[in-house]
């Protein structure tokens, strides 16, 4: 087992990893930018190293500085968390070259699944259902026109290196293609340094349902059931729950088996998530794979009593998994609490937290790095907390979440707590009647 792990991340996920490491008797090293010098992950780690100024490119994305921090502190492993360098094959490769274990998949596995076009090819090879679309990357406008005619409108143009909805365009008819092609490529190049595009059939009334998986170094893999991530705004998840209210035992088994097929195809090592679109007829289609821990991993942990961070660390150190699939025994919901002004188009709202009161009680979990007096910096993602409730039934989990949101007091900055309170009151949500278009058709505020 590792003796010392450097956490190449910040905020609540860094703190989450530190807690599991402490329980495992592993020393931790926090890295931080000058903007994060007062963050709790810096305070609770055994050691801390400043790796640069506030901008991510100069700190949390600065590979030489992070490797240097690992070497001067004698770290034998690096946990990347989510975001930042967690899905950079180059970072995984550099860790290996410096004889530091990257807690995650190999560079080859990241490359196979990190690029959406190659991931789709891998999924098709494994026999996993995929959304009808282009074969490889699109060459030009004429190629888009031909492909769209073949698969039928509406279609969705997507950036191969994309995420968060960037470089994505819905095309309903041929006359929209040229503008979509130019604007999407420009946005993708600016955001990801890669303007490669591909085309998919637009799935109408879709659910976004993902399967949590784990695979060890010995070719064994398993799934840990699903999470429904369909409540989204501009392709950014706002709420997740498990089990999905749309799920049936037959669909869960089929999606779980498809996910294991994909893991076996690339001999996947680590924990990861296979993301699917599910149409109103419960046909499911592979969308992408995230080769890292997910923001929403706590709800899976709560319904199957399973520490996914511990599992990541054990897999990386060579401990075999049981290979047993896991199914939810409870119902859990996670609300992402963002420092945003929901009445002003969800504009980020950094600033000083003057008052903080976290909810508690049976079945309530709060993952956060903020405290009263903490100043939320403007340089990073606006998520400041995750509120999780778990109960025997979905109705009980919603009731518990409603109560917990009412207890959650954050003053000094605007947050999305009122949005989630309105969501809990919504009749369609309470009935489990929602798709990824929910916020486009329901005006909650």
C-alpha cells in the first residue's frame, strides 16, 4: 500500500480524498495555488506545497510543478480527483516516467476512451449500442450534409474533445449546417485546442443515465449500478439520483452488462463511469466514458455502502476487486450547491462566506470545503458544496432533501439552494417525470 499520496486537485474533492487516506493510514500532500492558501484541503493535509498563482494553467494544470511537488515530498502516488489533469494521458505517462503511481487508468486506456470519436469506435467493437452518427471525424460541410441526410434530422454536432456543452450544436435542417459547423469548431478550438467534430442522431426525450464501474489490474471488472443525471442546465449536471426513477431491473442488467463489456474490451483499471442516453422507449446508447471519479460518486457510495475513493487507491496499489456487481439498497439524491445567482442567468458569485450552517441528521451528508470566513475565489468552478440525502424510498429522500435544504444557510454569496428547493416542490420531478430537457420546459424560478 502507498505511504504518501499527493492530491493534484483542490476544494471538496481534495478534502474527500484526504479523509479516506487518513482512514487508510496514508500520509497526504496538498498542492494549492496562491488563491487557495486558506482552503481546508491545505489545512487538513499532512503536508502542503504551493504550485503557482491562481490561474489553473499556472497551478493545477502545471504538470512540472506538480511532479516537482511530488518528488520533493517523496510521494509514491498521485490522485488527480476529477477535472484538471484527471483525464490527461500525458500526465498519467509522466507520472509513470517518474516512478510515481497515477491513481487511475493507464495512458493507453485514457486515450482509448478520452476522445469521443475513438471511444465510440471502441464501444462499437465491444458490441455496446451507440447513437447512429458519423464514422470518425467530419471533414467539411459537405461531409456534414451527407451524414445528416443518412442518419436523419434532427442531429447533434459535437466536439470530439468536448465537455460541458462546448462545441455542441443542434441542427434541425440542412440550412443550419454551415453556421453550426463554423461556430462549433471555433468554440471547440478555443476551449480544448482541438476543432475535431462528429455528428450524432439527436435522441428525443432523452434521459442521461450513467453506470459506475470498477476494474482491477488482473482483468476483473464489475458495475455498481446507475445514476440518473438528467436534471441539467446547458449540459451541466445540477442534481443526480440513484436508483433512477426511470429504471427497470431488465434495463439495469442490460446497461450494466454493456458497461462491463466495454471495460473488458480495454482491460480497464480503476473506477470510471460509462455514460448513456436512454430514449423514452428505454433504448440505451453509449455516449462517453469518464476515466476518473465523478462529482456525483457519493450517492453511489450511500446506497451500496462502498467507499469509491478507497477502491481507487486499492486498485492502484494492486489489490484485486471482488468482481461482484452491486445494486442499490436505498435511494440517494445529490444537489450540487453552486455559488451562482440563479436570478441573473446563474452568474458565478464568488466572495466571502460570512455565515455557514450545514444541515445534519440521519441520512444527510454534506461534502464541502467552505467555512464561515472563507473567500470563494473567482478562478475556478462555482460548485462549493454537495448535499446528499439517503433514505429507504425516493419519496423519503426528497422529503429529507427538502428539510436539509431549509437548514442549509450560506450567507455572503448567492447560491443555488433556492433553485433546488423549488425543484423539490415540482410535481413532475416528484413523480420522476423528467428528461434532460426538464429545465427548458419547466420555469422553476
